C-alpha cells in the first residue's frame, strides 16, 4: 500500500446564525491527508468505463499491434536491490530509464487500475482530502402570525439539505471512508421541517 489510510487531521464546523425571524444552520466537515483505496474505480478501469480509459490511444489497439508507450513507465538499467527476511530494503542501487517498449493501451491501463493489482495513485488509490457541506437549513419563524392563537405559541418552517456540496480528489465516490468497496453513493436530500409549539 502506498501511503497511510488515516487522515493527518479531520475537522468540523457547525454554527447557527439568526437575524430577526430568519435562521441559518450549517455543518461543514472534512479531512486532510490519508489515502483511499477504491475498488469501484479499479473495476471501472478494468471494464473500460472510467474516464481514464476514454483516450485516443485506446483506438490504436484495433491495429492489433502494441503501439502505446506509457510516459510513466520505466525499466531497470543497472544496479540491484536486496531485502531482509521481513521484506525491508537493505540497499537499492537500481538505476532507471524511460521504457521504449510499446504495449496495448488496454493492457497498460487495466494493469495500472487492476482490482487486486498494484496500488497506483490516481487509478485505484486516491488522496483522501475532502470538504463537505454535510447539512444546511434555512428557516423562518412565523410565530408573530400566531400572536392571537390560544393553541399554538410558535411556528417555524425550515428547508433542510444534506450532502449539498463536496470538494474531493476521489473519483466517483464519497470519500467519507478510508476504504471504498463498491459502496453506495451518499444521497443528497432536501426536505422541509415544520415546528409547532403548543
């Protein structure tokens, strides 16, 4: 795994503002740092439905001749690496050079985002940073209209929304969890709340 799933820090801001009969409440949450493994994005890349697979190079595969040379592919040209019994690197003197070996684009992109393949940032591994407007409500107090009522002492109507806005680096999913295993998307909901005081 490349990186650490835990966030460097998480934060939340909640507040309620009132002006005359109006009220505004909101809850903002977010995290900074950490990485997220996404099985959904990996499977989309394997199936050719992810936006990364919609590239001009994909059409070259129809020639039945490998012709795509990945810009981020390298080959080892010299040196060596040695590990201890626990897999820790004792020394690494390898030297690298850009690869000049053409491959099929579908094979390359499928390998980079393979479900149980290597963890590759931007393919099946993403930065976990996000900021989300988790909830917000705007309300108005109509209690002044009930000043002559013997039954009702207060009336307030609010419009409430959840998951209205989000800024994130994870494609196609909600980054609230550190591991995404084909999870359902977080729903965006808008509703009304009527409060009566007796």
